[in-house]
C-alpha cells in the first residue's frame, strides 16, 4: 500500500513539472511574438516622396527654337548675333567652370560671352549657356511649351507645381531681392547643381545653372 502511494506521489510530481514547463514555453512564445510585433510596427516603410522639386533636363530645353544648352561657337552669331562683350573667366574667378578639365584645372583662355544680358561660357570651339535672360525676344521651348518674357508664375505652376509651391526669395547682385524656383538637374540626385529660374514683377526674368563651390 505504501509503495502504491509512493508511485502515485511520483506521478503527480512529474505531471506538475510538465505543466510548469509547458507554461514557461507558452510564456516564452508570447514574449517572442510580442517582440516581433513591436519590431514590425516600428519598422520604417519606404514611401516615395512626391513633394520634391521637379527635374529640368538640358536635353528638354531649346533656346530661341534653334540650339540646345551646349553648341558650337560657329552657331553663336546665327542664333544670338554678335556678342556685346567678352571677358576672361579668370578675371571673374567663378567657383566652377562648365568646361572644367577632368583633373580640375581650367584653361586660361576660357571666357564669358555676353549678349543682351545673357552670359555664355566659351572654351575653344565649345559654348554653353550659363545665364539666360528673357530679354529682346529671347525664349526657350521646354517639352513643347514656349517660355518667354510674358510667362507668369501661374503659367509655370502647371509645369513645376512643387517648385512653385516651394519658391523663395534671394538677393541677387545688382538686381535686389527676387523670387526664384529651384529645379533639379537629374532625377537621381547625382548632380550637386540646380537650375534656378528667377522672376520679376510676377514674370519670368532669367534662368541660371547654379553649382556649389
């Protein structure tokens, strides 16, 4: 009889031990699951940013309906007429050159060409638009849209809604405080530069390729 009671006591102890073990496993599972839920709920899900300023690619711009931003010096007079003046870039000492050499050096004969308020960079036979003024009939065609001195801020809002929404003021040398928008040069953010469009009296005034020093 005593032996039977002893066996029953052992069985009861084993049963209790198993229940305790199962309870601990269940508790561990709940903690693990809770931790997983916390991790998932705090994980940042990438969201595409649709509020960035728009991109203005050079290949989408045509100047005076004839040339792109980069062209040959032989085509300058055909498009803009004879230059008003020229000046060596070394005298102006800009922080960046369009036609900078691969090693970072600059050609000493590089110069600026000025015409009707616009400024062009010239290196040997190559020319690039640096600053383009919408004066004396100058205009650009951008993705089939003509933009000239009559184009208003509201007109450009159809093309660059984000940029117009984020427009700001900046003090421009010899011009005063002007409104401007800033457009990206590429969609992937490779370039550090921007295209800046300035306004005066609510109308487009000039366009400038800006690059940090």
